[in-house]
C-alpha cells in the first residue's frame, strides 16, 4: 500500500525527490501489483545525500531477456539471496530501502474463504523494507533507456505476524537506514543479520475488505474493516 505522498516520505527519511516524483503527479494506491512503480531510497551517487527514486517492482538482472522476468523476482529470500543468480550481484553491490504504508497477508477461514489483513507499523510511521536494485536494458530495444528495478527481501516471520504467514519482509528501523544502504561486499551479510535481529514488536494488523485480493480493485475502501 502506497498512499503517503512522496514528499512526506522523503522528509521522513531525510531525502530529496528523484525526477520521477518531481515530474509526475502522485497517484496513491491501496493495492500495488507486481511490476508497478514503487519508491526506493538510495544514497545519491555524487555523495550529496539520500534520494527517493522510483523502481519497477520485480528485479531485472542485466542478463534477463525481457521484462516478464520481473514477475518472478518481486521477493528475495534472505536464506538464499547471496547464492541465487538473480540476486547475488545486487546483494553485494546495490542495496535500497522501500518505504510503504503497509502490506497484506491472508489467513484461511474455512475451506475456501480467505481473509486479508493489512499489516502496518503500530506507531503509524512508514514501513521501511530492505531491498535490492538493478539496472537493465531491453536487449530487443537497446536504445529505449535503462529500467531500474527492485526486489524486497523476505525472512521467516517473527512473532508479530507468524500467526498470519510464515514469511515477512525484512523491516529496517529508521536508525538503521545507513547500515543497510552502505553495507556492501563482505559487509552485506553481517548487516542483514543485524537487521534480522531487530524489528520485533513493531508490526500490527487488522482484517480488511476481501476485494483487495484482486489487483483490479483499488481505493481507500479496501482498508475498511473486514468481516
């Protein structure tokens, strides 16, 4: 769920806005599907601070043949991220943080009925998720420009949400932003292990409208209390 204006998110993480957010009007979404644009926080390459840019959700390694590859790489498991061909280069060289307002998980109620839950921070701050990013050029259209894409790191669920699902995103506390953005190469795994040891007790959840189960549906009605 991405409903907080990028300018507000940028202030929260002490960042400037990338051109995608300066030039285009913000369209909030209560139901963001894979391959859509999502925000990503980076250290600016010129050393001028942090920048909030936009990325395609679903990682496209440089060797991917086409954009459809990204539908399979929206999440990267921390247990295998350093070995998987799709992620290992980005794991050692390209870290980012993905700010969201919340995300959804489903529980089963009876043999067929599934109940979605909106998961957010209990303090109502933006939820900062650890991720990786890549740059990719379409081999069929090499002059079409660079596509920047991202994936979200996932871990075994902690006690906050384990009763809903066995996996959860890796949550980054605001004071650990620099830890994740700058810990590259041999420092990537120790930094990730440090993030995994934190974040307990910061997530809450509530049932919401089952219409969120279809990406065709969007709007604030989706986060109304579910039955």
